[in-house]
């Protein structure tokens, strides 16, 4: 890695752009125009660099690539460490892809403090990319928290009428979670003496310690995700944020929670993750069903999509904590796909909001007549959101469900019912906005998509279809990393159980007893006959055994 | 070549959909028709290659999803089952495409309509040629999408929008089961590729599977979950509520999607999975019971409806019920047979009804029709042919296929087989009754329409009638031609079954003769295909049709062969020897063979008595059997019950939850906290302003909290 420090370059280039934007002087109009072009070119150039990085990225390796390390607090063994693996590389790509689109989206609609607005977005981009590239927990924390500042400003300054309330809600929620995470990080740091994530991964903590750390991390990531019941900041934040803010919020910021689970909870605290997996499953199910129903009765377009985001993130958390390769691959794919689709849906709402300045669904209707192109684009992303096969939405959802089906069929059944509800509210939204009779004359006068808007949507349309038809473009690159993550996870679960640590703490769910029972001679024949099971993850086998064994026991034994 | 057959409609969809304006209406119509007819020509030529010569093959396109053990490819599977489906789909679709040129001539969005039809055809072809469950699911949802778009084609109508949403969502309920079935298949078989599943189905016959805490017979669970998908798509009782509403779509759509092809996808699915269902008797039993009851219930509703399209829609549902109970008694060949003949005569009936509606200036209520048969004689005759085939009058297509189903059900000997048989007999009576009720109310009696409408009545243009002739040909002859191949007896010589009225003995035909005629037909078809290239859309359609007929001829001849049945389907359908009801159906008692004809005849007669000769009788029956009549007329109150149970409660829960979000979650959580912190902050920051200060403030609070935590709880660190 003696080459150029490409990750740092990608990370800090937007910051440089933001710096130059703030230097721009001149009369307001010229300054605004120059600032826009500066921001656009900066973000496009950053995207170009990230594409270059992506092409150089070797999907066969499970380790971190493009690693950089500079001393920071060398006495304390805290360093500036950057690197990407198969998981984070896609989040970097997602951030760099959405940013130029966001800048284009606000091209006309932002009229006040344009320079500051653009600078805030570029700063935000730096922090987002930094979060995904950081390989040091404190560096991660700095970026992770810093993201809040520009986002807080974007909602608070350029947002809607209730922007201050929403901004504070957003801020308080996420910050409270983060404080706990910081505590956990300190604790990890003091235990290991290093803040290097790669070193922390080799750590084996007792389950009792893992549980507290896990909860602390969970507090932060669950809010970010957001999981039920700490999701209520999201609808408010979305409703008040400007279009581009919503796009970034839904497209990238929510993914930080999922990324955090994958980067910290699973690899660092595997036993606690297994211990709490049932809790996460049930919270996810509630999120999927509950928020889908809530979405159904919303009268505000943005709120509806915001709630749908919570439901979609439910699939992600389900997938991650299945801790098998299907679930995790599905979760990652779902996050990427949701980043594209929900981003696009917020853009779609932005298009009509720019024209009619209302998000009330009732104010629209019958606009397919005057906006046919818009109707087609909306239809496509609506279908992506409901997970129609052939769009990227399907692949992530299906793989997550497949993962959870292998672990727990009850949860899988509930989660799959979300597919029905998801279709219901999205079709309802589409019908009320695009189809039907024209009720608002102003709505009937709206102009169809212009060139700038089509340019915003075009890359997203291509991606939704491309990833739906050839999802292996993503899955191939994430596979090595995910496989290693799952292997490590299983190994540590196994090790801990061999060590008999389950005596330390009372088992919370049935499968913690699995290993003791699994060794017994009467393994039911039907599972042996089932050859397909053998390649499954270790944990899964144990769970199955546990189920079977307990069933057998329930039926009075089997000789 | 065979890949072109699948992707030509997609090409047509993309061209007409994206460049519809540039191409003009005529251009889009020409291109989409051309693409579909090309697909039809290729499909029918494949009939010889794949079905008759047994050259089944799988064409791998590109890998789709690879995760761990889960590998899925985009691949096309061409075997007997899929090619027969391809022929049906492309031929009917070609007819409907051409018919639509005439039917939609007054509509503003012609190219959009043609594009949707082509999209549907593509998705349906993907469904039937899928070589794994996920691709099947792709086609399955794809046809659902096309159906949604086409039902809601007139998107300014609220009723159309509501119907299209209902169709999509009710289908999603079925898809929910199908999706779970796919996952269960993967967990049990470790693969979702058909080859692997079918090869290992027998080994898995005793495997049990953990589902919802219990341990169940794996194949039964999978079978039932997949069947749930079929129930949704094929409008079987319980998830049928979308089909009648789907009649909001333009009539060609009803003919193509909601009669001939999409709704039969469920039948196809179960037939495709015959290797699996054969080892899941309870799943089959369920299929049979659902089918029998659906056939009966739908027929009762069909007798009371007044909307001409809805009558035919319920009739479709009822006929699908027949197919399902045939599947349920392992008579897969019989079900597929009925699927094919039904596709012809039901598409004919729908398009004929469309022709009537077109003539009557978009009137659909039969109470406002009557006395028009002299004005539109061609349509009248065509409707007669369709109805005769539907009612199972001897020598029409439906007669062969419906009888073999009923005979198979009886031959099964099980209680559910007999139940299905008697329900089927009852439905056969009602089918004949409502078919002639439709004909009499629509065409006979005094004109009940307004004079203005009556004056305007005209026979449809040729572009609409020619496709009807093609379908009528199928409704007349497909039964006879396909009988031996689809459900012919496997026994040689002495055990030859004599189908009632069908005295042709298979053994008489020598192999040599068959081969000769087969090759004759083949070369003829190639000529046709060749000529077609130089002709315009119309003649091509006819050629395609000739081709099909030629194929039928060839096939009928070749399967005069004694071992016709099993060879014809080869490995694409699997029936265990002890379940071979189609075989047993050839030796049922005479009364079982004759009964459907008798009740059919009585039904027709009854319709004449009630609606033609004794006008007061209809009223008499509705008053005497009022509760029963109301039950049928109100469709057994399914819509009302579902509305109360699901739709309303979903919205009620949605409202409750959104209030909970505001009051409970927010009230206790952030709002309370933020109020508190804002109050504190307001006090502290009176002199200051700006958000950054708040941030700094909170950071300080946090830092203090952290420090105190360490000091108090982990003092050893300091």
C-alpha cells in the first residue's frame, strides 16, 4: 500500500471543496452559481475517484484493502487508520453516488444561504465516507458523531416549518445512543489497549461483559437504523428535511446503523449477538408490521416513505442477526438497494413538492396525464420498493428472508407478511398521487420532469434494474468478507461453548443448551438424511438440533 | 432461436413502451403484433422438436443470485410442459394482440396498451420456461404486475384503480405462501432448481421439517405453501375475490390474462411440481378439495350475475376449479388438457363478449341487451361455439377435457375424489345453465337497450373477427386432436379405452403411418413459418395458427401410438403407478361417462325454459329461494367479510399505531426528554444563540457523564 492514499483522498476531497465554496465571493447570484458548480464537480470527481477505487478493489479478499495508517495519539495507541472491505466499499460507493444527485436535486429549490447549504453537504459527505472507512474505533466515533452536525444544520436551517423541533429530536435521539456507544468504546479500549478495529476483532470477552457492551452499541445503532420503538425521530426528520437531506438521510445515514452492527456487534461481540438475536428478531418483526400499518394511514407522502424505511430496515436487522451468509448478504444488499430506492422515492416526492409546495397526498391525483414520464419513474421505484423480482428491492428482501427462514420459521412468516403490507401502502400512495381523478387544478398544471431531474433519476433507474437482474455484481464482491465474518462468528460461538461459559449466565433462549444436547447419540435420522443441511452454518445446525431435541423430548423421547 | 421466442415480446414491450410516441400508434401495434406472432411461430415449431421428438433442453443465460449454497441462474427450460404452455400463451396472445387493434381503436393510449400486453406475454413466458423456483417467481410477479397495469389501464376510473390494487394485493397474499414455499424448498432440498428438486423428491418423501415449532412432513408443507400461491393466482376459493373485479380492465385483457393464461399459472405450477406432489398426498387432497368447492361455488355465483363479463369470469373460476381437482387426483394430464381447451373457448367467449360490448357502445349489463342476434350474426355463432365447448357438449373441445377430469375424479375412488366428482357434476349443470342464460339474455328476446344504442349496433371489423375464428377453431377441434396425446390410454390393443362417443381405436394406426403424417405436418409447418416472414401481421397470425393446427395434427397422429400418454409428457409430469387416475378413467362405468352430458343437456334446456319460454319463472325461483339467491347474488359475501376482517382492521390498527407513535413512544421518550433539555438549555443559553452551542453543551454533559461513570464504576482504570 505504498500507493496514493486513495481512501483519505476520497474522504477529504469534499471537505476541500466545501472550503473553497466558503471562500467564494461576489454578488449573491454569481456566488451561488459558482458554489453549485464547485460542489457538483467536487462530488462528481469524488465519485470518479471512488469508482476507480472500486475497480481496484479485489473482491476475492476478505481482509481490509487500501489500508492507511498514520500516528495520531501514538502514546495511547490510537491512530488514524483507514481501510475498506467488501462490506464498507459499497457504502462508500453509495455515499459518493448519491451526493452529486443530491446537489442536483437542490439546484433550483434552495434559494437561501446556498453556499452554506452546499458546504454542509460536502462536509457531510466527508464524514459519511470517513465513517465507513475508519478502522479505529475513535476515528469511527468522531466521524459517526460528526455526521450529526451538518445533518442537524441541514434540517434546522433549510427544513420545513417544524424544522427546529425535528432537528432537535433527531439530534437528541442519536446523540443519546451515541453516548452509550462511546462508553462501550472506552471500555473496549481499556480492556485491549488498542483502538484498532482489526485487533479488536481477535478479542474474546466473557459473555457477561459482552452483554453490556452489546447493549451500549445497540443503543446507538438501533436509533440510527432506526429500529422500533426508537424510530419516531425519522418521520419527523424526513418530513422537515429538504429533499436532498431526506435522500442522504434515507440513503446513507440509516445504513450507518446496519454497518455498525456488521462492524462491531457481530464480529466483536458474537456471543452477545447470539444471546440477543431473538430480541432483535422480534423488534424487527414489530417494526415491519407496525410501521407498515402506520404507513398505510399517513396523509403525508414523506411520512409514508419514512415509515416504509423503518419497515425495510426491519428486514436488514433480521438479516444481520441471522448470522448466516444468506441473511447477512441479504441485509447488505437490502441496505444498498434501499439506499437507491428510498433515495429515489424522496427525490420523486421532491419533484412534485418543488412544483406544488405540499406533501399532502390529497392535494394530488390524476397527474399521470400531465406528467407521464414522472409516472413511469415513480412506478419503477414503487415496484422496487414493494420488492418486485427484477428490481434490486427483491434480492435483498428475499435473501434476508431466506436467512431468517433457516433460523426461525415463525419470524420468517411474520416478516414475509410485510411484503403484502408493503405492497398495500405503496400502491395506495401511487394510486392516490398519480392515478384517479384530478381534484386539484394546480396539480393538473404541473410540468413533467425536466432534463436536470431526469439526469438525477437516470443512474438510479439503471442501478435498480441492473442490480435486480445481475445482483452478483454486488454479491460477488461482498461474499469473501461476509463468509469470513460468519466463519469467525461461528468459531467464537463454538469456542465459548466448549469453554463452558454458559454457566456464567443463565441461558436466555433454548439454543444455548444446544451443544450439550447435540452430543448425545440420538440425532434424529431425518436431519442426517437431509444432506442440504450439512453446509449450513454451525450455529444453524445447533439451533436445529436444539429444536429437534426439544421436540423429541416433548414427545416423550425417542430411542 | 428458442430464446427469441421468449424475448421477442419483451422487445416489443420496450419499443412500444419507450418509443410509443415516436412510433405512432400504428407502428407500435405493428411491432408488438409482429413480435408476439414471431414468438407464436417459433413456439409452435418447437412443439414438434420438443414435445414430439422429445428434444427437451435447458438454455442457461446468465447467473442471477449466488450466495453460499444458494445459486440461481437465469435459464430457460424447454420441456413438454413448458412448450405446450408456450404454444397456448403465444397463440392466444397473438389473437388478443390483433383483436386489440380493433377493440382499442377509440382509445387514446394504444401503444401503452399494446406494450402492456407484450410485457404480460413476456412475463408469462418467463414463468412457464423457468428452470428454478425463483425465476418462476419472477414471471409470477411479472404477470401480476402486467395484470395490475392492465386492470387499471383506464386509470382515471376509480373502480379500475381499486380493482387493480385489489388484484395485486390479493395476489400478494398468495405470493406470500409461494415465497415461503420457495424458502422451505431451499431448506429441504438445498437447491431451488427443478432438476435437483425433482430428482430428489422421492428421497425426501419421509423427511420431516421444522415449521412453526412443530415437525411436519416436509413435502406436504412445501406442497401446501406452493399451492397457496396457486390459490391466489388462479383465483381459487378464498383468494378469488380479485378476479371478478379484474373485469374492470379492457375485455382483451380479460380474455388473455384472466381467462386463458395468467390464471392458469397456478395449475401449471402444481403440474410442474407433480414429481413433488406425488409424494405429498395430503397436499394433493387439499388441492382437490379446494378445486371441487371452487368449481361449485363459482358456478352458483355465475348463475345470478348480470354483468356479461362477470358471468364469464365466474365461469373461468369454476373451470379452474375443475383443473385443480383434476390435479388433486393426480390427473395432471387431464388438468393440462382442460387448461389448453379452456384457453381457446374461454378466450373466444371473452372476445366474443367484447365484440358484443363493442357493438353495444360499451354496455356490459345483460339486462340492457337482448334481441341483437340478427344484427351481429357472426359474433352470435362464435358465442354459440364457445358456449357449446364450455358446456361440454359432445365433440366440442370442452367435452373431452371436462369429461376426462370428471372420470378421473370418480376413478380415484377416494372420498375427496367422489366429492369433487359430484360437485363437478353439479357445476356442469350450472355451467350449461348460465351459458345459455347468457346467450338468451344477450342475444334473444325483446331489445332492452335504448334505441340510440340499438341503431348503432354493428358487426365488429375483420381485425376483431379473424382472431375469433382462430380461437373458434381451437374450441371446435383442440379437444379431439389433443385427446390421445394429453390423456390417451397407455394400454395397447385389447385394453383400448373407448371414450364415450369417441370410437377411434388407437391400436389401428400403425407406427409407420404416424411417422409419415408427422413429417408431413412438420414440413408444412416450416413452409408456413417461411411464408409468414413475407406476410403482413394478419396472415402471419393465421399462419401461426395453421402452424399450431398442423402441430396438433402431427401430434394427434403420432400419439395414436399405444404408449401415447406417458411418452407424450415424458418426464415433465410424474404420476406414481398407483395414482394413475387418467389411466383408470378410461375404464369407468358408462353412467359416469354419460352423466356430464346429460346434466349439461338438462342445464341448457332449463335455461331455455326459464329465460325464453316461460318468462315469469326466473322471478318465481328468485322469490321462492330468496335466501339462497341472495347468497349467490352477493357472491357468498366474501367481499364484505374480507372488508370487515382485513381491510378495515388494517386501517384501524394503522391509526391506533400512529397515535401510539405520537403519544406513547414520543411522549415518554424524546418529547419528554427534549422538553426537559430544552428547558435546561433555555435557561443556560439565554445570552447565547445558535445550534452549535447546544451541541457543545450536550457534548459537555455527555463527557461529564462518561467521566463520572468511569470514576464511579470502573475506578480501577484510573
